[in-house]
C-alpha cells in the first residue's frame, strides 16, 4: 500500500547504504538511486548527503525519516485491524537463524507452520549469531533465532528452549566410552572450533572462563564455519570438538561419532530476537505463538515430549 519511493527512502535511511538497501529490497542500485531522486525532486531538496563514500541524512531527510516511520506503523496497524476482523493470516515473513538452528531445528518448525498457514510466504536467512542480530537491528529480517546471549538491550530477546553442548570424539578415541569428561581433560586434546562471531564459539569461550581455564592456552588445531564441517573433521581424526547434541543424532546412530557429556554440563539457550515494534503483522504473531508452542512440545533432541 505504501508509496514505493517512500519504502525505498526508508530502507536507505535505516541502513545508511544504497548497496545494502538494494540487496534488502531485491532491486538494483541504480533503481534505488532513481527512486530517491524522484522523492528528492518531489520535495525539491536533498534527503541524503553523500561524501567520502558515506551516506548521511540531511535535516530534511531526518524529518522525512521520522514521518515515514510513523506512516509505516499506521499502515501496519490498519493491515492488522482488517486481518483481525476477517481472520486472514497472510503476508511475507523473513526469519533469520544461526547455523545450528537453521540446519537442525527450523526446517521442521517452519515446514509445519507453512502447512498450517499456506498463505504466509516464509524466507530464511542463515548467518552466525552476530550476523543475525545485525539483521534484526537493521530490519532486514522480521525474526531472528540465535544460540548465544544478545547484548543489545533495545531488542526483545525471548528464550525458546535449552540446548546441551557435548564433547564430540571419534568412536576409537580414549574419551569415547567415558560417562562424562572434565573440562580440563577434554580441552587438552587438539580442538576444532567454530569461527569468530559464532554463538557456539562464544558459549565455549565463556565456559572456559567459568572453569578457570585460559582460553589462550586452548589447543586449537582448526577453525571451521559449519557444524557439518566440524563433524567431518572429528570423524577424520583431526581433533575433538563441542557441538549441539541436537546436531549429532544421525552420526551417533550410525556409530560415526561419540557424544560425551561435559562435567560440569554445558547448556545454552536458543532465543527469539525481534525489534520492539508496537505493531506487527498478524502472521508474525501467529509464527511466534506457533514457535513457542513447538519449543515447549519438543525436547532437546528435537523429539516430542511424552
């Protein structure tokens, strides 16, 4: 419903980048520039300053940004009011998730939700926790699901379930048949870690601190960007690692890897992250309620509770 020029302006103003706005809106950068020029011609003034490869709002741009934000809130309120009256649940939602959640938790959740609400178009963006939080902050995604604490107090963070992280070793490893392994013993082995910005890595480093172990003395032999890559490296005998128990069901069943609980145990929350918006699409409310119920009904291994 909203004026396309105003939508483009609002996105550029929010991100302060023509390139990022073009990517978010699935437009070319020249098309974004054309829409902004049309709006500037309409107001007969510049809305952005472009100096030294940086974009900033002019005084007029600041005013236009404040009003456009209010206009879009009103559009959303109108849309919600009509859909509430008619019972319609439709629209497009973009969900972002950190890697472990996107690979092992969300497919079943979103698939079931889509089956119940076929008129809702879902998109999934995958990044590490740091990237997902940034997307929520910049309104690139509607809802984020992450696996590490979120520092931004301006975002709404809601824990959806607990996830256990376990030691992962080859079946023939000296620790493979242990009922549990102490942190000091485990971290003496060559360790395969996730990349900087990963929620899993952050949780592991905090665990090291809690156990009084120097993170700089970690015997790190590899740094990899995906759980699947880490599992392959452990299976190949390149080292040990720590992964979500949720991600290991197939390999444990096939006897390719062994999961050993840490002593003391290491758990982390999976959390929903979203903007503090007064008005949200009805589809967003339905997805949140569905996801809350899904997490309550499923245990840590992803199976329904008894």
